[in-house]
């Protein structure tokens, strides 16, 4: 069971925003409400030192508003480091819309959300995330230019998910090289959790290379369809995290590496698309290191999507997108080697490189 949420006792109720455990010097948190459309959204702008904050909007039926706030704080922070480590001149932001997409999503609600994004005047650019589609970005584009991931038909770079999957595949191959001595996925047993936009493409790429792919999802219909299309095996057990395999690829929601799952893990490599895979970066990062599991930092290897959507702002072409995404292979290997040499966790090692870039830019801007 995925728990990305904080429990009530982890929140400081007397200090609901600045006292949140996930608050990390975010620049702006914007609460957006519209009674007519039923919109309840939160936009988190974490850091804009490198450029405007860019990050997707997640639409999700959060159990509580606290969970939504916690999610947007964590996700927007991750975007800052993702852009920084990928060498993009972008800051970090993210938005969440509270509610079950199939029940409350309407074009009116999307446009109302877009108008809130517009009020930020380009401090924050939105994009697609869980629960959103390229067509939603097209709808938002009707009311604001501060949106990326719009369809190719409307002049955008299209759905970023295949590029995200390609970057994850690059990161997975680099981590495989580090863990096994060569980057060949043929014959490797790979558990892919979540076979949505990104996960399905990752199933395609890894199956094509001859990996033994095992898939898991809460959507039975998708499982059957994807298994049939790529010859993958559907996981039928009741604890995926205890399944022995070479690689685990979290591609659903975050925080699946947590106190409940970490002791069970019987894999050598973790490389997936989900944001914030480590429930607690320090504790679980260190535990993975002690267990000898090679963790390819999520914000590094899932950057293909942001590379793709940034092309809409910068105007670079498809070849550039692909070559920048392929760079994820070298960057991942460098970071894994650096972490080993310095005895740091791989996550901390990647974060320190991203932080150095932001600090350097801050000095330039404010000197
Ligand atoms: P998606 O909504 O298309 O797919 C998510 C899949 O996970 C769905 O099939 C859903 O049924 C499944 N799922 C949900 N809860 C599950 C559970 N408890 N166990 C197993 N499966 C479950 O989302 P996506 O666009 O493929 O993104 C996947 C992950 O990658 C997300 O965490 C997202 O934030 C991250 N990510 C996506 C992109 C992108 O370009 N789409 C970029 C960077 C990061």
C-alpha cells in the first residue's frame, strides 16, 4: 500500500504552513478556491533562483487537505533539485488539485485553475502530472500561456511521459552497470510498479531489451492489456516489496521505500519514475546504502519529462531533447561513483550537486 501522506501527528497544527515538516524555505504557497467549479488547489513555488518554477499539476483524491499540502511541498522541492541537476535554468514548483479526476474534472474547473496560475505572472509554469492529461494542458492554455506539455497539434511538445520513461530507462541502465558491471537488462528480473503513462513505456523499453518484466498496478484492466502487449508477467502475490528481483522500478506514487517496506526488499537496484520514492531521504537513503541496494535518485532519472516540456519555453528541438535525456546515463553513473567514493548516500550526493549549482547562481545574482 502506498502511503505518501503524513499522519496527523507529524503536523505542527499551531504552525500549519511554515511549521510543516515538509516546509523547506518555499518561496510561495498559493491556496486556490472556487466554489462554482469545486476547485480546491494548492500551488507550491519552492525556489526560483535558477529560473521560473516549473512542475506538473497532480489531481488526486487526497484523504485530507493536510496530505495535499504535504504533497505539494515535497513535490515542488523535488522539482527545484530536478531542474538544477539536469542543468536547466528553471526553478521548482508544483500544484495539486484535490479531488477524484473522474468525478470532478471539468473544462470549467481546469480553466479556473489556469486563471489562478495566470495570476502568478510566470513565476510558476504548470504541466501534466498524475490525474492529468495533455488535453487538460490544452484547456489550461486557453486562459494562460504559463502552461507546458500541450499537444503537438496545438504547438506544444506533447505528452512528456515517453521521454520521462526513456530517461528512467537510461538511469536504470547506468545503475545496472554500477551494480552488475554491465548495463545489459537482458534476463534481468524487473518489478515495475504502476503501468500508467510512464510505466507502460518503461515496460515496452525493458521488454524489448529482453528483460523479465513483472508488472503491478491497482488497475486490473491495464494490467491485462499491458501484459498482453509486451509479454510481461502480472504480479499476483500480496507483497511486491518482498519479491526477489534484480531491479525495482516505482512508477506509481512516491514514498514506497518506507519503514514498512525497506526491510523486505530483495532487489539490487531501485530505478523508477515516481517522485519522492524515499519516505524519509536520510533514514531510508542510509538504510538502502547499508543493505547494498543501488538507488538511482528519482529526481535525477525522471527528468526526461521536464526536459521535454522545457523545450516549449526554450524552443529547442527533438534531437536536443533526446540527447539531453540520454545524458541522464552519464550523470547517474557519475553520481553513483561519487557517492561510493565519498561514502554518501546516492540521494545526498545528487542533492549536493544540485544545491551547489543553486548556491553558485545565487551568488551571481545577488553579488
Ligand atoms: P499515471 O497516473 O499515468 O500512472 C500511475 C499508475 O500507477 C496508474 O496506472 C495507477 O493505476 C497506478 N497506481 C496508483 N496507485 C497504485 C498502487 N498503490 N499500486 C500500484 N499501482 C498504482 O502517472 P504517470 O504519469 O505514469 O507517472 C507515474 C509516476 O512518475 C508519478 O509518481 C509521477 O509523479 C512520476 N513522474 C511522471 C512524469 C511524467 O512525465 N508523466 C515525470 C516525472 C515523474
